């Protein structure tokens, strides 16, 4: 499906600089790029989603509770994971909350949805790490179909975080933050997966790095996986086979999420905080990756239930 693992086409690490686009008051997450090129990012602790248009600057687009992962659907509506509201919210193109796309499973409320990825059947997968860690691995992954029905996909995880579906819909990738690794699941049917495998164990912190926890992830057109490595001030690039190819400086120390944008999909936007997430300002950086083409985010081809 993909070429053998190679760094061909990826710029050398020393040639890529993290360019600061904008600062925001608090730790930023959930970056996504709209069809018009506008960039959205979540200020988790202030409950705000900002929009950065061509004119520059960050303006408040929506106020929720604790917004995090974010995707835009083909009909112009948005899905946003929100830990405070314990739900995946649905918003209109102007940032108005329309309702909750997911808020409970089996009669129990969700804990703290974190990130999500879309499929071509009109559904989406999302992670819920709320309350989980290495000692208490209760993190879960769910799937919501086009009718709005939710099902459990995976459980027993130590803080499941970033999530991405390969474009053929056959492989689901999940970052397990508290074990510093990326997991892989074969998708047997929408919302149903096979046995978990370890796709990659990631580098550990060194020197002034404060943590080594994979956060948001995204894919390029060659099948390489880009990992926002929280606490390491890095975005790491893994081949389709899980081999570490690059470590790019990310600007933010507590690197949180990544998304491709730009006219040629060769600009990687990176969120996080400049230092510790609780005390530092958040920022959006951009990595210009000439020769790389990001994978266009899947947008539902089917209408979702309101």
C-alpha cells in the first residue's frame, strides 16, 4: 500500500524552522484547518476556540467549556471534543453550539472526550482518556455512526489521546500517552476493530524536556504519521511501518496537536504551550515542509443525524 520506509521527500531536520503564527492566553489544542484556509485552535483552560483567518490574529469563534480535538464536516458544521461538557459537541459554521453528537455510553456519561477522527461512512471515532493513567488504565475509544449511535471500540488504555484513521478505513491509530507509544487496530467494520498492536514505541525525554507523551497525530499522503510529542518540543515523523524518520522542532514545549494546511498542504500547524501547560501562554506554530503533502482530512460523504 505504501512505499518501504524511507525519509525521501521529508526535509532534513535542520532545514525546518518552527515559525510562530500567534499566541493565545492559554494552552492550545485541537488545531484544524478549514476549506478557506482559516485555522482553528482550542484554548482549553479558557474555554475558547479561536479562528485565525488570512488577515492574521486570533479572534474568538466559540465559547464552550474545555474544547480540545476538532474536525470540520463537509456540510460546514464542526465536531469538538469538550472535557468540561463531557461530550463531543456539534457547532455550526459561525461557532454556535447546536447540540451534542455524543455524551454517554450504555447509560453512563462520558468522562472527558479528547480527540477524534472521521470516516467515509459518516461516522467518527473519538478517545476518552478521562481519569485514566498507567496505574488506572480505564481509557476508552468510541465510534459514533451516521445515525448517532455510539459503540465501544477499545478499552483498558492508559490515556488514549490523538487518533487517526488511514484513508482506506482499514487501520486506526491511537496515541497512548502514558505508555509513550502509538497503537494500531485493524478495522473490521465501522466501529469494530481487531486485536491491538504496538505500532511504535517513541523516544523518551532528555535534558530540559519535561515529558514524553504522544498527543495529537495526523497523516501525510505517503502514509507517514506526524506525532505531537508533549513535553519534548518536537513533532516526530513515523514511516507507515512505524520507523522514526524525523524529529522536527515544534516551537511549543508542551506540543499538543498537528494538522496540515496551506494551498499545497505542505504547512504543518502545531499547537501547545510555550512551557508548562498550566502557567504558560499557548501558541500556534507553522512548519513549512517543502516536498511533503499532507493527507486531506476526511469529510463525511453522508449526512449526519442532527
